[in-house]
C-alpha cells in the first residue's frame, strides 16, 4: 500500500512540476514579447530616420557628423513621448499578471 501511495505522490509531483515548467516558459516568452513591444517603436524610428539622413547625406554629399544624430534623437524622444501611455498600459497589465501569478506559484 505504501508503494502505491508513493507512486501516486511522485506522479502528482512530476505533473505539478511539468505544469510549473510550462507556466514559467510561457512567462519568459511573454516577458521577451513585452520587451520587444516596448523597444520596437523607438528602435524603428531611429532606424528609419538614420536611413533617411544617410540617403540625404549621400545625395547632397554633406558629411556632417552631427547631422545624423540630431534627427534621430529628436525623433526617438517624440516617439517615446507619444507612445508612453501605450507602453505604460502594457507594463501595468504585465505587472498585474505577475502579481496574479504569485499565488499559483506558491502552491
């Protein structure tokens, strides 16, 4: 009888650990997605503005070093200010999910 009880306990523990592992993998994927969503607007803005300035410099043969940095900095600041409410909502939602996961992981 003890061996049967031990086997059932080990099976239940193994199943619980597999479920925890799956939840943690999902959590890691969600974290990386959130980081990508938060960084993407500013990175794309910097990339496209840098490309536009590079094309402008190539066609006009102006090789001023500060000309490439100033539009990118201004563009990234503007996009960050415009997307800040959206970024904040994503971060708050993710944080609420994390706090709701705490009881599930403690059990």
